[in-house]
């Protein structure tokens, strides 16, 4: 009797297990199939393209193996060096944006009425379409008729820069717009971070006679370090992925001064039709983001101090 | 001792200063709106007439919407792509999220790790191979291709999984004892319980798809298929120096999103704060 029940139980258990097994696969199948087709398979294609010299308009007959040529050429390509340097300069937007956002978050968190209103205000650029925003800034930055330069002349700067039309100023202009767009996101994340800091820490610090600056240095900043680290990493990754703003605003110009990696890849693949070479640029992008992500994994435990 | 509720002067002053900063911050939007209401000749008059003296709003918007350039068609395209992308993405992601959190099967753990690993791949890096794949699959230059591209979101799966995990297993176990299968539990118990999270993700996905410029640029070619962001740029090229028209188009492109954002404001901001998500 006991054994019979045991066998039955085991049968029941294994049929339940089979059911779970089937259900599990069915639930995750659409996602897995999608990822396989649209992400994993393209990675495989990319690995092949990396070592090829191919103009895809000419069809498959035109496909030639090129070994490591693409990467060797990248190493010597002055335009790519310029692009990579631009990317590194562009990273500077991340700390600037974070500093402004933190300041705004602290003010909005404690020192104002109508918090929600301010959240929405500073978040507006982030949800607006990049194309529309870029078009507006293009006009605002117009060298001769734009309101920005009009204002600058009004306050006595007779020879204001040409902004996005000026090779020396174009990257800075794009960076300023990029900061303006990203402030909302950074501020919202910082606000969430601030709200998770226990209030009694501040109260006991006040009892000990700590002023605002000390409280900020000794409580706010250290307790926000996970948020700061997170924003730093996602921000840097975001700069590597930037494309829309460049494509609409400057097309990498003038004179390559605003060419960023994704733009250069786009130009190489879709305007110059060099698929193999573009794929190699994509690989550099991929590896860059991978390295930053690895730093994040390692740093998450070490860097962040509670 | 009763705490007197008086206006905190320091706080009020800071609020006023911040209010001024906020207006300064949003000045580009005000300029855009204002320019879209004016005659072309008045766009660059100084000092700036924030409220136009001569209005040409009706004409500007009429030209944008009913002129030679079929703006309404691009609008419909965008709505179609954004709505369908949101629907499929939410469906796929919540199914997967449930599978990865509430169904216990041995492969689940490492399958989830694979899915998570693909999150590290920036889509921009694989644009070129995706383009080649799309051409050979016949998905290039179709709406369905564009929709599929954003339908398999790791981010959405990860975000929703966090919420499914907070559901008590007791609910699910007792439903199982009553003879319900996983699919019924998913539809009748799990999904209703995480509805706020699903709404948050849906709004974010809608906004991201609406604003997507890069993918339509690469994966669409035919003029009547393009979405608003591309149309916006083409419109700018065609209308070169007609800034009042361009600004009217820009306002039209931003407006629906603004509505979505204002309605779903709480969800969007909470979603961003919670997951720290970034499209």
C-alpha cells in the first residue's frame, strides 16, 4: 500500500514536472526565438563580415575574404581616430550632466513646493523627439539670425561663435544639447536615490551640529554612490550609442568635427557601402561597451561605499 | 506646542528661483511653439515676440497637415508602428517574465542568463548585420520588420520579471491545486496583479518607439511607409528656410507624446526611477 502510493506519487510528481517543463519553455519561447533571430544571429553574421571585403549592392558574388585587413585599416584610419577621440571628448557630458542633475535633485527633493511640477519640467526634453529638439536647436544656434547669437551680441559679444556650423564649436554645441536632453533622466534617478536615504541620519547629524555642506559630503554623497556609479556607467554607454542627435543635427560635420562612432559606422555602411569595414567599426563599439559593462560588474562591489 | 503651518519663506524663494530656471530650461519649447504660430517674416524679429502680434497659426498648421506633404499619413504610420510594437513587446516580455520567475523548469535559470547577456549588446553595434539579415528575410522596408525589431526587449522582460517575482507563490500554488494551468494563472492572476508595472513599461515603450529615428532611417526606404521622425527631417529639408512651418511640424510631432507623458507622468517617472531604465 505504502509503496503503491509512493510510486503513484512519483508518477504524479514527474508528470507535474513535465508539465512545468513544457509550460516554462512555452512561456519563454517567443522571447528566445526573437532574440536568436534578431540579436544572436546578427552577431554571427557580424563575425563573418568582420573578415570580409564586401559591397553588398553587388550581391554575394562580390564577397571576398579579407582576413584581418579591416582591423589593420582601422588602426591607420585618421578619420576613425578622430571619431574615437570625439567619442572620448563626448564622454565629458556625463559628469557635467550628473553634477547639474544632482544639484537639481537635491533642491527639488527638499527645498521647493510643487515637486511634481518641477519633475515634469526638467523631464520634458528627455521624452521629446530628438529630431524635433534637434531642429529647434539648429534654428536657435543659427549663426546669423539665431536667438542665441542675437542675445550674445546684445550683451556685447560682437563675434559670437558659429556653433554647430563652426568646426571648433560644433562638438561643444552638440554636447550642450545632449546634456540638456539627459538632465531629466539623471535627475529622476538621483531623486529616487535621495528618497532612499533614511531621514534619521540627517537628524542625528544635525544634533551633532553638522552644517549643510558636511551633511552633503558625509551622508548624501556616500549614500548616493551606487546611484552615481550606475548613472556614470549607463551615461558612458549611452555616449557610445549616440546617433540620432548627430544624424539630424550635423551629419558628423563640419569637417568631421562631430563624427561619433555610430555615425561613422552608418556612413561607412550605408553611404559608402563598405559592409566589412563598417562591421569592424561595429565590433569596436561592441567591445567598448562590453568592457565598460565588465567594469560595472567588478566595480559594483568594490567602488560603491555604503 | 502646536506646529504652526506658515509659509516657509526660504522655500518659497527657492521655488520662485527654480521656477525661473525651469522657464529658461524650457525656452526652446516656447520658442518652437511661438514660431509655429507666426508669419515667416516675424520668426526672427527681435526682440522676440513670444506672443505673436500677427497670428498665422491656422495657415501654418494647415500647410503642414493638408499640404502636398502627407503629414497625416506619416502620423498614421507612426501610430500603427508604435501601438503594434508596444502590444507585441508587452506580450512577449510579460510571457517571458512569467516563465522566468514563476515556472520552475531546470533550463530556466541559464536561459535567463543568456537573455540577460544579450542586453550587453548595443543594437547600434549590430545594425549592419541586422540590415543584411532584413534584406534576405524580406523584412527590409516593411512595417512588420520595424515592429519586430523592437518587440523582443530584454529590458522589458527584466523589468516585468522583477515585479512577477514579488507575487506571492501561495496565490499560484493554490490556483494550481484548484486545477488551473500556468496559462490561466498567468492571465487571470499574475497579469492583473502586476498591471501597474505593465502599464509603466507600455508607456515607456510607446514613447521610445514614437521617438525612434535610427531604426526607421535604416530599415525603411519607401516614402509612404516612413514614420514621423523621418518625415520630420525630410520636411525640414524640403522646406529649407520656412521655419514657421518646420516648427509647426515639430510641435505636431511632440504633441501626442506630451499628452501620453502628462497622462502617464507618474508611471513614467516611477518606472525610470525604479529600473533606472534608458531606451
